[in-house]
């Protein structure tokens, strides 16, 4: 008899034995269909053996062993084992996460009848690299056969993508494959076109959740079969089955989108580093504003720092950044006179302007002027956002929505008003000021009904005069005719209790500023703030990331925050508050009994949003100055949590959390 150990997508920290006489050691990593209770599930074989410790009458037979697609490789399985151990997540769900959804279904795999058409782009030749770009490529290529982490810190517009393209060219020339990660789906069309134009005869696919299930599975199979040399994708592409990997590039490495926010809370950037180590290959982390963790690692010599200090476009310079006083009165105009005059000047010159406000919708608050009642979400206890064009109130956390109230639900007054502004309100104000201007709003609401790739073409073609958008619009885009960026409502981050809020704000503003003046015309940046003397803005005006980063690191050192310690969060949620509170208290006491004196254990607290989707939330923070010691404690603690957590409570350990 032959037995197999199977990983299943279940919240259980165990593997399952099945009988499968046709299995051989070569089938490790293959998909298998097995009975489970009254149902059937798809699992992955992790071991093949000739005996089992379970009684034979308790072992069921596997239903189907599929050999229609390549198995997960030994290297990928090693990475998945590490992911499970480090992020304290059951191995089964981790392993199944590496498969595309279509290959996790119990029916036999069927290839899509129609494959997506390749994008037709004009072939481009490589431009002449400047001295800094050439130096970066030469430095990295000198160590192409060893594991090194390169932090490529280039100012916005310095041509980091051209460095990537040259590194890819040389890697392909050695017969190796390349993995390129970008933080968001919306960034993939533009960078995919650039790579296809440079390498038209090279097999390339993009992997992200926006690809249809069957097409995504077929692309995954093509990669596993060795037909693909370049994989471009979001964080899920870190598990792409590349057997001849020679280079990993993480673009915008600072971006929080690389951290999975639900379920298995892994960080794709950090897993990329582990994968680079397994394969003994270089890993390139690119950013104009590196994460403070990466910056600290570079200062300590763990990462090799390479700087690009000049804009790649001939004659392009960094824009001038000017602070303007924010008007905090509720009845003040939506846009300040300085911004209005600056936009008017660009319209006269035929140049483009961008208004950056990181808040979608029309307004964040609907309030009664008589009793100060606020429209709130019944399931999240947070305020509903006004979407006036759709005449809806929406919760941006659980997606609850209802028609806009026309009278107060408390005193029944019809004297209702909106407070604050979002992208829709800014768009409306701009249309009132300049009825003939071509205005384009870019946020997650507008992208649901329009093609982002088409909109990018319109912007490049000069068919847009004014852009209004959230952070989607400020990441990695190059619009040569854009010369003005105005950022409004930015001060809210300075009130945040999250110690990373200042870092996020500086990154966003410097990224936004970097969109202006990337061509031959000089750029201008206007930032509204009530705190012009804040050190963050002083560094921003000088485009001085290093000054900001070093000051921020010194503050974190004084307060003992990462990267000077290591953190983990126990996050719990439940529909009833009482059992959740009891579980969190007992979990805290269980960790205290483990007697790790070097681990600081904080009190159980509610996060800023203590209720989302009709579920209460609590969290428990622990931190330690030793990563191995913290991991040891978490491993013991998670064993207790798996066996003692009530079914009514959902919990997850978030290692290296990015929001506390």
C-alpha cells in the first residue's frame, strides 16, 4: 500500500493521510482529489510513504490523482513551508494559496476555449542609459550569480524602469527567467506594454486577481511548463512556478499593497527576498521613497544601496514644492485661490494639472445641522460616504449602502449638509469653474466602469486637461504634459495614532509631486496644510528623503518601534463581543504563562475601527528585540490558539503588521 500526506485548504494545523497506490515520489506537489466528510476537496501531495500511523480502516482512498499540470516544485514547496512557519498560518491553506483558483476545483481542468489576445505594441529599442543608470546595471550584473539585495533608490523620473529593462535583458541572455512585482493591478498594463515593446519575442505573462480564472490558470501552467521567461504580477505572483529564476525585481517596494490584508498575512517583498536567497540570485528593490525598514537595512550594510539622483529625461528637473495655508472653515471654497490660479495658467498653456485627494466619493460626512446627527453604517459604526452622483450612501469598509437620506433619522429635520470633500466633489467644483475643460476622475469607483489602459492613452494623447484622483493616480505613471500637482486634505495623517502614518504621508506626497514636470516643462507642486513648519514638509520641500528617513528612524529608535524591534498582532473578530473579549483575555494569559521575559505584551485593545461588517474586532500587540525569540514564542502560542479558540471567534496572527 502507498499512502500520501495531503495539504487541504482548512483552518487546521495538520496534514491528512490517504491511500493512493498509484502515487510515486515524483507526484509530490501534484493536485489530488480526496473525500472529506460528505464532500470532496482538492489538495496537494506533500509526501508519499509506504506506511501510516493511522488505523487502515480510518484511511480513505484518494479519488483522483491529476498529472495534467506540472507539480509544485521543491523550491516552491520550500518557500511555502517557510511562509507557513514564519507567518504562523496553517500549511494547507498556504500551499493551496499558491495555486490559481481554477486548479483548486474538484472538476477536471479544462483549458479556456479562447485565450486572451496579446497586446499589439510598437517595438522599441533601448535608449542610451545615463552614467547613474549604467553604473546601477553594472554593479548588479557583477553579482548576477549570487544572492544580494539591492536597494535602488531613484528620485521620481530617474528612469528606474530602464534599469529594470536592462537587467532583464542581461538575465534573459543568460537563459534565466525574471519575476517582476508591482504593487497594484492598475500598474500592470503600462509596465506590461513597455516590457512587451522591448522584448517582443519573449514569452511574458501577467498574474494578478484581475485575470479571469481559466486564463489565469492557463498562464500559471505556461509558466510551470517553462514556456514563459518573464512574469509580471502583484503580490500573488511571488509563488509563480519559475524553475529557472535568475532575477527578482520589486517595484515600489515601500508600498503597503505588498502585504496581504486578509487570511494569510504575508509580505510579498519579504518572501521575494527569501526566494532570492533560495535561488542564490539578486533581488532588486526599487523606490523613490524606500520603506524605513529597507532604508535601515541599507544603512546597516545588509542591502546594497544604489542611488539615481537625476531625472532621466533630458532637461527635466524636480518640481518646485510650495506649501499653501489650508482653510479649515466648513463653508470655505473647495479649492483655494492659489490652486485655481495655477490650474488656470496650465489651461492657458495647454498643459495638464492633477488634483490629488486620497478620498473617493462626494463627501465623507452627511450631518444634520439641527441635532448634529451623522449618517453611519449600522454594521461598522463608522460614517457613511456620500456618493451624490449615484444618490447613495456607502460604507467603504463593508460595502453597505442605501439611498441618500433627505431628512434626519433622529430629529427628522430636512436641514442636512455634507462635510469635507472627496474626488467626486472636487470633480464637480472643477466642472463649475471650467465647463469646457476636459476633466478625468480616477479612483476605484471610476475604474469599475472604464478601462484604465484606455484612460492612460487619453492622458498621454493630451485629451485630458485636469486629473482628479486618489493614490491610484500617483504611482509609477509618467505623463509628460503634466506640470501641476495640487494635494489637498493631507493633514489627517498627522493626527493618526499609527506610528507609520507620517511615513505613508511623506511617501504619498513625494510620489504625487514626482508626477509633475517629468518632461521639458518645469513642474509645480502645491500642498495644502495647516502645519507648514512640520519637519515632514520641510524635508518634502527639498525633496530630501534621506533627511526625513533619518529623522523618522531616530524617533522610532527612541520609542522602540520597528525596525528596532519585531512585532506581531493577534487579531480577533466575532459577531458577539463577550466571547471575543474572553478569548483575547485567555490568549494573553496563555502567552504570559510561556514566561518569555524579553517579549513585551500589551493590553487587549480595540482598533480604530472596532466593528466592521457586523463583527467586533480586538487586537493584542506583542514585540521583541529578537526575531528568533518572537518566532519561538509565536509557534508555541499558536498551538494553544488552534486548540482553545471557540468556533464563534475568528483569529489570525499578523507577523510584522503594517497597521497597529
